[in-house]
C-alpha cells in the first residue's frame, strides 16, 4: 500500500497521479514553472481538482504555456479563451496569464531563467519541512509573502502570498509532504 499525504483522496486517480508524479518535485523547466504558476493563480476561489480537470484545455489554449507565445496573445485569442467552456473563464485570471508571461520574459532577461529567479530565494536547494500532519502547514509564510511582494512590484498579477506558497510547494521549492508520505 502506498502512503500519501492525507489531503489526497485515495479514490481520485487524477489527484493521486498529480501528487505522486508532480507535486513537490523540483522543476527546472521555465515553461513547466510558468504553467504551474498560472494553474495556481486560477485556483484562487476554486478547488485544485477543478483546475486539474481543466489543465489539458488550458494547455491547448495557452500553447503549452510557451512563454513567448502567451506574451504575444492577441485580444481576439483572449476573447476566444473567455468563450471556451473547457477553461475557467475568469477574465482577470486569463488577462493575468498574458501579463505574467510578459513579466516572465523580463525575469528571464535579468536572472537568465524563471527557475533561477525562484531558486535564488532558496540558495539552489529545496526547503524540506517537518510535516507530521498536513493541516498544520501554513497557507503562507514570510518567504511566500516576500516573493509575492517582489513579483507584484515587478508587475505580476494574481499571485498573492497564499497562491505563491501553493506554487512553491507544487514546484518543489518547498517540500511539504507529510513525514510518513512515500513521496517525501
């Protein structure tokens, strides 16, 4: 039997696969990081399962989160996305995706990659937290507040401290798997 974090519904294959194969595993690829950053921003006010179910559609709409292509999204492409029932049709979130792609390009110029930008807050290695029970994990931390503030100053949108902490966990910068989880 597999031991997973208790927040993962054992009867939901999509959730189990996400937890087992992706959540908390460090990512160096900028497009994958950008995808996760966007997905986490879409979750605001919704369940993560809702976002996971719409992930493939988002990838189709946003060209697999190719940062350069998303940064050049036209108003008509944005309008089409807002009419697409397969994605979360929240105008501000979709506009933030395009805006944030433009900001990522600037970060890449400054830090050579989006990955390097985030890793510089961690001295290049993930923070592995002691997590006996997941419910005790905070929704944000001083570091997630610092990064969210820095990104906001740089023009990013829809990335507050809670969203940022969820992203840091998902992208493997912070390992918050429960201590008894086989994927710690």
